[in-house]
DNA sequence: TTGGAATGTCAACAAGGCTGACATATGCTG
DNA sequence: CAGCATATGTCAGCCTTGTTGACATTCCAA
C-alpha cells in the first residue's frame, strides 16, 4: 500500500545506515520505512513527553496551554506578552484567556513596563514557580531517564535531529532561549 | 529562579557530556539546563513535525485526529476499531466521530469481520490512500531533511532517545508496528 | 498631534478531547 | 438455550484551546 513495499530493499535492514558519499558529503540511505518509524517514534514519544505534566495539570484544573505559558515565563522572566505570543505561536486571544486565569489564580504577575508602559512583563509568583517546578521536575525526570537509557552518544544525535526538524523561525526562538541561559 | 542556576557548573558546558562511570555503567552528567533544552527542543520540533500535514489537512477540512486515523489505518490495513483505539489512546466516541466523517467522505472503508462479525476492519480507499500519501510525503520529506542535516550518526541516537521516552505500553504498540513492516 | 503598536477584552465558533448512558450485534460459556 | 461479555455505534453534554472579527485603551514616535 502506498508504495512502501516498493522501496524496501531485499536485504536485512538495520535501524539506520549511513555511508560516506562521493564528494565528501555524508549520505543516508533512508528507506520510507525507516522514515515512517521515525515519524511514529516521534508521535509516541511526544505522548510520553507530555503524559506526566498532563496528570499534574489535570489535578489542578489546568491544561497544556497553562503549562506552556508557565514554562516560558519561568524560562525568561519579565518577557512581554508579544514575546510569548511569538514563541507559543497562538493568537493573543488564546494566550490571554490562559494568562488571565493564571494571573487571577496568583501564579503569574503582570507588571506594566517601565520604559514602554504599553508592554506587560510577566513573572511567576512563588505559587507559579512552585507549579512550574513540579511540572519541570516530572518532565526532566523522564528526559533524564530516556537519556540514560539511550546512552551518552545518543543525546547529541537526538538534539541535532530535533533542531533540524524545527521551522526556521522556531530555531531562532529556541536559540535565543538557549543563549539566554548560557 | 527555580534553582536552575544552582545546578549550573562553573565551567563551559557542551551540549552533552558523557562519561564512563564506575561499575561499567555509562553515566551522564546532565544539568537541569541541558534537560530543559531537550524539553524545549522537543516542543519546537514537534511543531515543525506537524506543521506540513496540518496545512494539507486544513485545506481539506480535516484535522490532526483525521491524520492519525488515516496514518495508522494505512500502516496496518484491516486493523480493528479496538486496535486503533488502543494505539491512539482516545475514547471510542472521539475516534468514532473522526472515523464516521472519513467513512462518509469515502476515505476509509469499514468491513465486517469474517471470523468475528462484531469487529470492523478498517481500510483506506483509493482516495484515503491518496490523502495518506500526501501527508506522509510531506512528513517524510521533513524527517529526511532533518536526518540529512543532523548527519548519519545522529539518527540512531534520535531514535533511541525517543523510544526510551515512550510509555511502556506505547513502546509495545510501536514495536508491533515496526515488526509488522519488517 | 496623529498614526501605529501593544495590550486587553467581548463574542461566536470549531475541533477534538472527555464522561455517561444506552442500543445492537455477536461470541462464548455454563 | 440463557445470559453475560465484547465490539461497536450513537446521542447528549461538557471542557479546553484554538480560531476570527471587532473594538477600546494606552502610549510611543515621527
């Protein structure tokens, strides 16, 4: 179906096969099947990736949207709404709904900008930081376990593929966050 | 904030640092910051991962839920509803809504089981296979590009970390799909 | 002083999760 | 055969989180 079988080679395949090509360029012999497995791995892994935070959030009546906001505010304290909008890639109405509940519930503080008073700078309160660290702890624990299980050499490859999979604009946003933290 | 800085080391860090530990076990020195970057990479990469299919789907009035159904039906033709339910991890009501529109629109065919007539076996029609290959082509193209950019050594690590990040049940489902295709 | 940017908010809508309840076949087992 | 379990479908209603469109406010900058 869909030509998958057509692209299979008649020999035993390993998960990945790399080979040095001609002009010094690294070539990958990637069958459709290998790519499909990568796609499915991404799908299932993302579910695992969000599973722990989802449970914590559900207990407290929040959702993933709240997690994302809390995460990036914790990551870049003082960030503006517009900034957050760009990173999250949602509409301001959508973000605002989430932000409003977080502010009402005392997890996030919104301070009027000092230089430009139109801007709002967002900060986690102690309660917000508390939730953030619960979520982060769970997610980091899973990530750490996965890294350990996959082995030291795997981590670099993992990160490189993920970075290459991002849209260009997101790669910039991601890079900025990385730099901001060291 | 949140103790991130506390865990930083005072020396230059590379993206990953592995070391052979004592009892022969590979140890990873992973700072919170490194783990956080992995988390964010996962977040941004998943966006990229779904971006191309999302555009194609939106054009035709479908969503990600339809994509998932079409993908796994194409992947395991003749699969039962219950089977699909387990893989997708949603309720039957949720799946049914999606499946119903796909059947109505002639993308999926539902055949009564031969041995057990309670079961329905699901297949893509030509139109369904057509959409599936559009979506798959786009997603594989991105995956292939990411693999190429990351280099041959990166691919194995990528896959190993993803597999380790899955929940155990999903790892089994994933394994079955892999085996089913070779 | 005026246009545009940043923000907030209201309303309405859609997708896609969920729960609960119930119906219909069909299979299996005592 | 009777009765329970299983597989599926469906209705209704709810929630979160995305969308668009419209509009108000505040404030910067030319």
